[in-house]
């Protein structure tokens, strides 16, 4: 599995995620609607703050890191605790 530092865009401000850079990524999610039900797995609404998160990563430690790409500013890492839908 890749680590977070291997999948983050080079221009993303990862200062807030520096403690998570060596954690394994277990899933990549896209914050848009699935084209059809049979391809829905990688699509899920971002569960945290940030209006411009299009891509986010589920980490092996139960955190999720979203890349907030607001127009006019550098991409910022947003971090939330994450539980997969349907899991306690």
C-alpha cells in the first residue's frame, strides 16, 4: 500500500498532516457522484470541512485526509476521523 506522502499532490500544504505522511492509504475516494451503481465504491461525500475537496484518502489509522483545492489558494490537507458507512 502506498503511504500518504506518496499520493499527496506535490503542491499540497501538508503541514497539518505531517504526522500522517508515513501512514498507509487503504482507499482513495472521489467526492462526486458515481456514474452508475456498479462503480460506486470510490465515490463518497467528503465527511469533513472544506468545500473544494474533490479527492480524499482513507488511512490505515482511521483518519481521512482530503485535499481542499479552493480557487485562488494552494491545496490544503483537511483531516477527520473516519468510519466507513455501515460500520460501527
